[in-house]
C-alpha cells in the first residue's frame, strides 16, 4: 500500500487480519490513518548505539492480546518438550541410530544420550521456536536449542518503542492496559527454580555466562550486561531470602572445587550458561566437557545446554518430527500437534517418502522446476546462513545446493509456508505487507515471551534474519 503520511488507508481485509492479533492492532491502524506522526521515518539505531545491541528496531509495535500470547506460550512449550524428547522417544535412545540420523560420531551421540537421560530429556534446556503465521495457523520452521539465543531484550524493545509520544497518546486514547514481556526475567527465574530443584539448595545461586577463551566478550558490553542481569537476579533472589550473582567470563576462568563443584572468581557456581557453543566440544574443550558432565551427574551444577545440544540444536529435529508424525511412540495429541504445526519436512536423501498422499522419490521432488514451493536448509547453520527459499533462488544455485545436500547430508527440505500479509511501514514511509517471524522462547517448561522480526515482502530472498538486515519489532500484549 503506497499511502502518504496521515492518509494511508487500510482495507477491511487488512484490518480483519490484524484483528486476529488483537482489537488494539485494528485500533492502531485506524489511529495511523488520522495521525501523520505515526509515519515519521525514524529507527532506534541499534537501540541508540547501545553496545549490547547488534540489530535495528522497527518504529511500530506488534500488538497482540492475551489469547494470541497464550497460543504462542502453549504451542512453543509443547513443541520444545517434543523436540527434547525426540532422540530417545523416536530413535530409541540408541547411539548408533542417533549417530546415523544426526551425522555425528557414535561417541558423541552416546554422550548426548547420557546427558538426556541424566536431565530428564534436557528438562531445564533453553530454546526458541521460530514460527510463521499462515492461513492454516502457526507453523514451526525450526527450534533453536542453544543457550546463546538472540532477541532476549523483549522488555527493552517494548519500552523503547512504546515510550514514543505518539504511541503514548494512542495508548491513552484507547485506554489500553499494556504488558511488556520480560524474557530476561523469565530466564533468570527459570535458573533459580532449576537450581532449587536440581542442586542442594543453600540459599545461594551463582550463574556463570561463559564465552570461548579466544573470543571473550566485549568489556563494555559485558559490564553493562552484568549490571542489567544482576539487577534483576538480585531482586528475584532477595524475594526468597537468598543471594547470588551473575558472572560473565570465559571457560578458562572456571576452577574445580571439592565434590565435583565449580568455582569462578572465588564463588561457587550453581549454573552455567554456555553462551556461544554451537560447535560445543570444539568450543569448551574435552577437559571442561568431562568436568561439566561429572558435575551434572553429581547434581552439583545446572548446565545450559550442555552435551545434549549436540543433537537438539539441529534443524534435523523438525524432520525427525515430520518423518515420524504417525509414529505409535507418540500420543494422539502429539501426532495432531505435528500435523497441525510442523510443515512437511524431510532430510535430503535418496529415498522414497510420503508427500501429498503419494509415495515419491525425494530427489525427483527437489528438481529446480519444483523449487518455488520448497526451502532448503543446512541443519547446523544459523543466522539465516545456508537457507535457500526456492522462489528466490536461481535454478543453478538450487541444483548446486541439492547436490551438496545429497552428497554430504545434514540438510533438510521443507515445504514453504506462505506468511499472512501483516501490514507495517516500510523505510520509505509507505505501508505494505511484511513477512513476520515469531520467535517464542522456552526455558525448561516456562514460556519466556516472543521476539518478532520482519522484512517487507519481496525484499532480498525472503530470509528474515536480524544478521541479514531484518528489523526487530516490539511485541506488546494489550487489553
């Protein structure tokens, strides 16, 4: 829609779509139609140049009601639980089957399975499921199961956006009650609860956020993050008559203590968040890995996400669910969950597989002529890397990626999900449809709020990722 400031008109169809998010979302469109200030072209450049931020923020909020928030909460928790159970439930916990499925060594599969068994299938694990809202409902594209998840600043984003005078005026005019989700607070609350359940509680909880020794955190950003984290952590612990601290540093700073315990800067550690450990064993090293596994086994440490991440932080997990959607190992409710919310997804292999009611030879489904309805992804890539949207990829590039996937393994092919065209302002001040990705956080069994990122429809190759230029949005729950 190419309207001008103060005169952008939204069709009844667009208003009806936004109304499925909340009544306030419709009210905002009507407010925008009569309020030129809503269309001022301004961004909060990396949250006004904070060293903690590496992405930019859209000026308009995404307004949802408690019903939509509850749907995101229940769906993300259920799918996170299912992904964490997958290796033992659907592959029998057998190291050889698991090694073959994920393309890891049998020894690494064995260690990961042992970690799952010790931790009730990573009961305390941290994850973020990424969803697209389609005409058939929310569809989960992938579940990122690592500790260093991006987008946790949900409350900060919402506060920055909603503090704009024009939005304050909108809230007052509509008499809205605004709730800012606080993912950081949800995470720290989870850590305290997990430690109390797992480790002998002595009224103290110290959490270490660890980075690789050769890639230490920026000192300025680390100091600011420490202040932010410890402000909330101290408040939560104080309410329980307890004490503790968040320590940010590197693996090399962690020391052994008696009884399979860890210390850091003279403080006993009760929990460790491995912030940047996608290639975990290479990052942490075999010595730390062995010590950490011993501490987890002795129940002296909560480790996020630990050796189980070897399996759980892989896009192949969506294929595991999709390929086993009819498995008798699943409950009827779990089978329905997969059918309704997981798009058809397969490992890229030379096999026959069901699709659309027929048994097809998968390589025949991957030819360039059929790419418009498909997406290719490397299972262990991140940040939008190695994601090819068929309709935005040349035939030559598509065929090359398919051949690489068939030869080397570790890739998935997924049915493309058509996003619903929610309308937001573009860089040039006009309004048009955008692709929204809803990233719902889950900490253990606790919903941690949702981050939203967006791109205008048709921009680039429709890969919506903050590291590739997508804007982050403030998600606000309103009534």
